[in-house]
C-alpha cells in the first residue's frame, strides 16, 4: 500500500462500537503490520436520541454522522453493524462496502437476574426491548410477557435492568460478547424461538469508492461466506422496502457445499400474523436469492403488513 500508511477509522463512540473498531484494528494489524490506524469517534443522532427511532429517520440515525465524516475526508474507513445500515435506500453516493468481516453469533440472549429461562418467566414479566422484531415474536410465542421500551447501549440497558426498570432483557449475543459481558447471559435463544434481524452479527467496512489503496488493503479482511449472506439479506430487505418499525426478521446461511439458504419472516406487531419464506439458492447469486424470498413474502401480503405500520 503506497499512498497511505495511516488509515483513519470512523465509528460511533459507544463502548460496543469502539470494541468493534478494535477487532478491525487487530485483524488489520495481523495482515498488514506496517499500517497504522487512528480512531475518529463520532456521536450519532441515534446515540443521542432516546425516543422512538422512527422519529429521527430510523436506522439511518446510527450511520448519518459516520457517513458524513467519511465523505468529508475526515476518515478513510467506517465500521458499521450491518443491522444498523438502512437497506431501503442505497449507500451514500461515492461510498462502497470494501469487506464484511467473518460473522459473529446471530442469536439473541435473555438476561434475567435470577437465571430464569424464557419459558420459565411468569405472567406479566417486563422484558426490556425497543425492537419491534423481538416484540412481535414474543407476542406470538409468549403473549403473557410484557415488553417495555428500552433504548441505550448494552451497558446502559444492563444498568437500567439492575435499577429495576424491567425484569429481564433481550440483547444480541454478539453485542454482549463484544463488550465482554457474555457472563450476564441466562439463555441463548434459538433462531426458531427468536429470529434475528437482517445483518445480525456482521460488521461491514465502508470506504470511499475512489480510495483504491484503502479498498485493496481492507478487502483482505473480508469473509466470502459472510459477503454472500449479507448480500442476500440486504437485497431481501431492499426489495421489501422495510423501515425501522417493520417487524422483519431473517438470516442467510452459506453451507459447506457452497449452497446458500435464506429464511425470513414478516410479522404484525401483535404477533398474530406471521408470513414465512425459506429458499435455497444452490449456486445462484446471493442477490437473486434475496429478491426471490422477498417476492415470496410480497405474494403472501407482506407489503400491506409493512405499510400498515406507522413510521
């Protein structure tokens, strides 16, 4: 890499986001020991706003300031959780994904101070989560539990749980592992019990399109299977035109023989209607699989379900 021996990495300034940056720095350092990295932390609208995300442009609230720093030339590389990047609109013009890191755990975890599992929770237990995806699935499978709105980073949510603002929490396994708090996990929920959000457990590295040196260096960190999974999932979400209040869940899986599958659901917020689709692509390209699964759900009435939800 000739043009630059320094790569400036922009990221949200939350503990989890900074832990994710450290993973990128470590992997980059192992492959390219001569390259120095510098962190450019920014506070995003999503981190500052503790209300309903739909009121501050939804998921874009976590990426707008990061994108701006990249486009302004204040940084060379952005690290994002794929689940936080809106798929209903393209990436900002002039930017691209240079790599998707090997995928972490996609599942959700239950955190309960007394060690109860989800099936053991008594009637009226208050579950802290602001995720419409989790709320819809809980309403379908455990209607006797109550969801209470919970925002803030994972550390903050654990503090609120300790303060008694909820009786239990649902959090991503990968997130808890990244901040070194896997010790609080009571139960890891199967994807059958709690289907993950699109892009769960995937970190994306975003660069400016013209920065060929940076792109070349960063692309070495990419995992081909994760790339296929992310492509299928994001195309699926793009075709569905889901927004941050849409109870949409799903995950693609690259299997050993090169086969790729995508399972996905669209729910009503009360969990009473669940649309399902599951397809295998063989060696078809990932984007085609994502489109096909989205079309299968649209044929079942997904458009009406999504459009009926205010956002």
